[in-house]
């Protein structure tokens, strides 16, 4: 710096040098730090934007859940209307045993368990029960078993009717039933089963369609007693 220069000029030169150094320092800072500050850090979602993951859908029992054809259909019932006219099982429990056993039921003292399969096999078991006042339990008095054969057409007609029945289609296992006198179980080839149940009487028309179809095939089947 020339000592003969005016004071104001020397001050201006000093300020210019300081300013130049400052600018060089700022450019160096931005050059080195910019890669870091330019990275976007995603902000956390607001509570109103957080949505729980949707659970994996599970098969509903309110529809035909089997992914293949039905391989067997089963009926388990104490509904007296299932049994043929004139059969002792057509009576209610108290009509058969009277009112002094300590037991009461508007249903039959007989329970029928009937199974038909798509390979033509048929099985039937009827058990007569009686209330034992001493133990306070129902005791089996008599059990009879039969076996028989049905045609593919007969099985197909019965299973198709059941699968198309509205009471079957809308059945959900979450439904609570305090008392029942019938349960129908359909088993599919993939292992899925569905078992709607009800407490039927002569006014339960939709569910009765399935019971009546079972009864019709039961009557058509040539049964042979099993030992």
C-alpha cells in the first residue's frame, strides 16, 4: 500500500480486501456444505395422515367359502318333522316318554345323523335319548346304524340345493344360537367346512328346504343295517 495515498483511499482498499476475503469464504462454505443441506429429510406424517395397514382379508363364512366342489354333506337333527309319519321318532320327547322323567323337549327324543358323499357312500345313525333325573343328564337308550349307496346325480341334486339355499349362503359362524335342533355340514374337496345351524319348526321355511331335501334322499336310499 502506498503511504503517500490519501487516508480515505487506503481505508477503501482495506474494506474491499476484507469484503473479497469474506465472499471467497462464503463460496467455499456453500460449495462444501451444499451436498448435505440439499438432502431432503422426509417429515413425519401428521397423525391425521397415518393410516393403519389393511389386514389380509380372511375367507368369510357368510358365503360359499369352499374353493372346490362339495365332497360330503351331513345332517344332525332332533327336529321331529324330519322323521316319517307314523315313526315313533316323529313324536316329541314328552309324547314318547311322558312328563315324569324330569326332562322336557319339544323336539324328538331321537337324533338323526345322516351323511352322503360324492363317491356314493351313505351312512345313517339314529340315537334315542332319555333324561335321567338322578344324574341330571341325557342318557342314550338305543342306537342304530345303517349304510347305503346313492348315485352321483342324487348327491349332486342334494348338494346343489344346499349350496344355493339362502340360509346356507348367509350363515356366519359368529352368529350365537342358544338352542338348536339341526346342523348341516358341507365339506369341500379343499378341506373347508361350513356348518349352519338353526332351531327350526314348521315355520322356518328357508332352512326347512335343506332338511326336507335330506329327508327325501334318506327315504330313497336303500339302507342296510350295520353291525
